[in-house]
């Protein structure tokens, strides 16, 4: 005889577009760590509201660290690379002027 199992799931997600300033703010926020952030939140704003959201906050912080912050490091690297190229061009122009 056949056996069937029915499952039903509803999932929601949000795509959030952030600019660099907002990403750096997230970096500062998650930099405190989950436990320190939660302790400060509870101390200043009370534990009642955040209690039901602790696991979601920890998951969000993990996702930010995993997916968002590496992009920020990439932005920093691109800026450094552009500065290096600009410096090399400047030095080459100085040398060209010097050698006339």
C-alpha cells in the first residue's frame, strides 16, 4: 500500500541593498559580538523585547559576518589597489618630467 506524507512550508526573505556607509555601520555593530550586543541591549533597553529574537539576531550577525563583511574587505582592497596604481602613475610622471 502507498504511503504519502504531506509537508507545507512558508519561507520569507528580504533582499537588502546597503551602501558602503551602511555596511561599515553593520561592521561596527557586529564587531561587538553577539553576547556583548545582547548584554548591552538587555541592560539599556530591557530583556523582554529581545528575548524572543536572540536566535534570529545571532543568525543575522552570522550572515553579516559571512556574506557582507568579506565584500567590505574587498572594497578596502580595491581602494588600496587604486591608491597603489595612482602612486605608480604619479612616480612615473615625476620621473618623465625629471628626464625631460
